[in-house]
C-alpha cells in the first residue's frame, strides 16, 4: 500500500514496505547508493575530491604557518593556525568518508592534490602575509562550497548537509582571520 502526500499540489507517493524491501535487495553491492539517489554521482565524486584536495592543502599550509609564525604577536595567531589546521583535517576526513560511501576513491596522492585543490599553497614567512594567505584560501573555500551546495540542490541531501556544515566552519575561519588583520 502506498501513502499519498500532497506537496505544493504535486502528488508524491511513499513506497510500501514491501517495495522498499524489494529495492533494497537489488544492487545491494552499491551500499548507501540506492535507486532513489538522484545526483550525478560521477560529478559529485569529482567535486568532493576537489574539496578534499583543497582541505588537505589548507591543512598543510596552516601547519607550516603554525610552525613558522614568529614575533611578539605570533603565539595567539600560531594557536589559531593550529586550530584551523585541525578543523580542516576533520573536514578532509568527512569528505573522504563520503567519497568512499558513494563508492568512490578519495584522492590522497600528493602528486595530484595541488592540481585538484581550489586553494593555493603559498609559502611566506611574514606573519601578516600568512594571515592574508589563509584568509584568501578560506574565501575561496566559501565560494567553492556555496557553488557545490547550489549545484547539488536537493539531489543528495547527505552530501549537501556535510558541505553546509563545512561551509559554516570556513565562514567562521574567515571571520577570525579577518579580525586578526584588523586588530594587528
């Protein structure tokens, strides 16, 4: 038996339990990707690997800046760099997990990461330039995640939610870095 739902004058039906069970047994090797998955999985995996590469480049840049930050004002800024690096690593883990869940392979090959990343790995030893470079990267990430979220729309709610959570943290990072530039 199907249940009818009225959603903005569009009739939608919910599948019966028997139908859900039947579909679950089909293509069981696909894991989390069911018949109802509406997104272009190949494109989603490409976007997620680009996001993963971007996060990994940011982890490395923040880590470098953490260890090289010098000067009287460097200690709290270096701590901020380390905190951001750890959060970017957490983002990378979430993205890699989702890639695997969708049947893809997360790209961790160092020879490929810089080519996939939206952010650049810019080396500098000047503390203010470190903050600026990290802020530029955060702004790139913000725009990239927004575009990915808009592209996905409602076709993959799990990936969309992951990207929205990451975007929220990237916006916080940008705000914190911007504050560092205005107070120093």
